[in-house]
C-alpha cells in the first residue's frame, strides 16, 4: 500500500508536470480510478478527466509551479495539505488548502481545494 505522503507528492508533481503522458501517469498513481477533484474554478472526474483539468489550469498559470508547504496531516481515511503557487523566480502568489478522502488502496478518492491570495 502507498503512503499518504507519497500519494500527495505524486499529486503535487502532477500539477507541475507539463508532459501530458507523464502527468497522466502521476494522476493515476495519486488518484483512484474513479477519483474526483473540485475547487471553485474547476473540477475533474476520473484520472483522465483530472489530468485534462490540470492541463487546463496550467494554461492559466504558465511558468508557475506548486510547492507543498508542510507534510500532509492525515487520520483514518482523511488527509489535508497546504501548498503554494509560485511564478518563476518570484515568491508565492496563492496558498491552497486541499482536503481529501483516501481510497482503500491508499490513493486519493476525492479532493476538494480552496485557495487564497498571499499577503
């Protein structure tokens, strides 16, 4: 079984991956086959839908990357983690708070995201 930290690392890596095939592989490692993602601006269902949604989001934020702020906090089948969005060569512009449930195989079942501007 995969650890929550490894799954969250794959999740963050998927958001940063620009190669379509590699991004899908990371999403498949991070999410259950029927996983879902929802935030105020976008949503995705299934690993292919989530990978496509991430690609669309990347189009809105070219030359940006996401970094995990601290280790995930998990208990039972729940996990939360905080990340920040950085433009290339600059400080963070967004802080995100993601809350998820974890499937029996250790991958993410569903993720709900919130974000707010930094400063």
